[in-house]
């Protein structure tokens, strides 16, 4: 179990990473491809993408109708799972996160 200081430091690390990963805009070479897919996800052509990803896009589009919300949700889920694995499998997860 993490001490209070380690927990606070983990939360700060999580928030820093989330800001950089989840709140980015027009970053990467595939940004426009995924944005185009987000815009036409309810059409008949689903670009032969993974069914779980298509379901997630449809849910986020229905709730928020914003591509940046999709990026933020994916970043949050990714970081939450990463932190859970590091907390359960390492003695000091903060070092793993810093190295990550």
C-alpha cells in the first residue's frame, strides 16, 4: 500500500501525464485519419477498424460529440490501467512512471 506522500506524488504524475497525452490537439501523423473516422463513424462504412474502438467512438460521439473528448477518455483509460499495473507489480511505481 502506498503512503500518503507517494499517493499524492502518483496523482500529480498522473495529472501531468494526462495533460500532455489527453489534452493534445493535432499531434501526430495519424491525427487527421482518426478525426475523419470520428466524423463519419455513424455511416455505413466503418473503415474496417476494431469493433471495440468503433463502439467507444460511437459512445463518446453520442455523449460529447467532440473528438478531443475521445482522445482524453482513451488517455485516461490507458494511464489508469498503466498505473494499476505498476502499483500492483512494482515496489515503487513512481520510478516506473518517471521512466515511462
